[in-house]
C-alpha cells in the first residue's frame, strides 16, 4: 500500500497547474522593452543631410583624393557651416589642418588653390602661429617673416618672406588648438625649411609693403 500511496501522491503533484508569479511576467516584459529601446537607439537613422567627411585620419597639407573621402548622413541641425556636400568639390584640394576619421570637410579646413597665381610654382602651406592676439593683425596679402624660438632660449629666422593667403577659421567639432592657423604662399625650398621647425613655436614680423 505504501508504494501505491506514493504513486498517487506523485501523479497528483504532476497534475497541479504551475503558478507563474506576476512579478516574473512584469520583469520579462520590462526586459523585452529595454532590449527594443537599445536596438532602436543604436540603429543609425537614414534621415539627415549627406556631407563629406574624412574616411581616415589625414595630416595637415594632405592633397585630398576620392579614396580619402566619403559621404555620411548628419542630423540636419548638426551640419557644420560651409560643409561640402559632394566629394568632387573637395577632391584635389589640400587640408589646412589635421583631420581625424569622420571629421566633416568644410571650406575653413581646405586650402584655396585659387590664391596662387596661374602658372606659379609656389606652394600653399598651413602654419600655426604661436600668438593668437598678434595674429589678429594679419590680413591676406600681407608679407611676413617667420621666426622660431629654439629650445636653448635663442631664436632663428625660419623664412625671410612669405605671403599670407588666408587666415583659417578654427573648425567646429575639432579640439581647439592654441595659435592662429594661416595658409601661406612660399617656395618649395622655404616649405622644406618650415618643415624642419615642426613642433616648435613660430612667431612672425610684418614686412613693409
């Protein structure tokens, strides 16, 4: 009889309906909602404005090729002023500042090749001047002499004369650097001379017209 009693007890236990707690149902629903929200947040929106951005990190003075650039969708209210909308507008021009991957291309961070006279063998080169306040005196077309402060405390003339082509606006969305960035017109030899002083502060003197 003991065996039959145990069998009946076991079978009656199987027949009892299982009760799921309401708290568990609510927790499952909340988890599903959280997952759906995460997927919705991480899914890029197709709405926006297509603008040109750097496809990879680019150094200052890089001559831009089609493979350096790509179009990406930006929210319309976050599109920078003077952003380029077509790769063809930028191709063949040079950067006036370093760009990180994904940075928008705007007219303030590409050099204007039209500043060079037709047929000129001179170059356009970006140079960061050490003193923002003094650089406010500069205007396109002025001729300046470049100096550098040396680590031992002395100074040296870098280039006797260059011409200011443009004062480059500090682009939005890129970490601000101290000093005014300018593009200057100079010879290939002078460009090589400036490159020797990379990383050192550059100051200037305005030359008479």
